[in-house]
C-alpha cells in the first residue's frame, strides 16, 4: 500500500487526472457489460418461456418446471426428473419441446408410459394430461404465476 502511495505522490497532476479518467472509463465499460448481460438474460428467459410454453409436471406436492428442450424421466440419478418408485425404469421416458409443443416418448420401459390411461410410444401432451410412469402419476400443465409476497397476509390472523 505504501508503494502505491509513493508512486501516486511521484506522479504529476496531469498523470493523476489521466489515471482517474481511465478508471472512470473502465468502470463505465464494466457497468455497460453488466447491464447488457442482464438484458440478454431477460430476453433469453422470455424466448424460452415462449418456446416452452411455461409448462411443468406436478408429482404429489412437487412442481417440476420444464426448463430444457429435452427432459429425461426415470429412476436413475442422471435423470432430469427422478422418481424413487421401483416401478419406474431407470430411463423410462423423455419429454421434448418444439415451438411450444411438448411430447413424451416411452424409452421401452418395462412398466410402460401412459397418458390419460392409454399406453403410448410417443404422443403430444396437452395441458391437464395425466402422465403415468409405472405407479408414478403426474399432471402436465402450465406453471402458476408466482404470488406476490403480500398476498393473503390479511387472512393469516387467527
């Protein structure tokens, strides 16, 4: 630190001004990069929401947002959505999306893949469809918009 202070003391005023200007320019540049990345992230999220149609799988009380263009369903640890049920094959089915249209394909699972109680190999999914892998039953549907943090506070009084 003292070396830095000695170096700054040895500089002339015009050199200090140039250093200060360089620091300001670098800070402005860094701020522009941060703002551009933030904006690009928001645009990518909007594009993905349009592509994926904001869909999710609901299994018991859990909600699984479908946040990739290919989702592997199964019991194996590498599955994107895992089901601990032994009736579910390790690699049971795969869900894919194209232009907002989701489909599910059975991966020759022993217990089969069913949509609305009909055994399928591949089918297009519609909101409200019931998907069953072995004994694991889930519902395909739209994600619910997040509730404001203050919603329902007046009803909490007992």
